[in-house]
C-alpha cells in the first residue's frame, strides 16, 4: 500500500502520497466577464481572490489504492474540508472548503493496475 501524507488531508484523513510534487495554482472569481472601456482600461468585478487549485498525480495505483483514494471523498456531497500547507506560512496547515474535479485513470498494462492517475482539488 502507498504511504500517506499528513500535509494534505480530506475531512481529516490523509491523502496517499503523490509520486511527484503537487501543482498549486491560484485563481480569482469574477462576477462578470471583464470589459475594456474606450480608453483601453480593463475593468474586473472580482468576488474572491486567490482561490487554490491543487493537482495530484500518481503514475500507478493498484485497485485497492484506487478504492481507498475514492473512499476519502464524500459521496453524499460534493464539498469537503481540505487540509493543505498555508501559502503564507508553509509551517502551518490551512483548512478550506473544496471539491474534487477531473479524476482521470488509465487502464494499466498489468491486471489490477491503473496508470497516469490525476485529479484536481479546487477551493470553493
């Protein structure tokens, strides 16, 4: 079984350690599409700034590892509490409300193995 990481959690349960670094990006949520005025200035109506997106990648997962990963994410709701390093102070853990997006799995060449697995966790 794959080792677990304590720095990334879903509802307090540790995620399986990814094979490579976790990719982190930050985005803004806008009320409407930005528009340019006659002078060329861009006007944005930003509701929230700096929402996190974390991408996790696994080169291979066994079927039991895939099932354990799936069991971490709630089935009755789309959102969960995600624990992650605080981008402003990496020595602290921050907890945010998030949802999982874009789970991809490739059927492996060995029976019971999945390859090129990835998913994204997005802050709400």
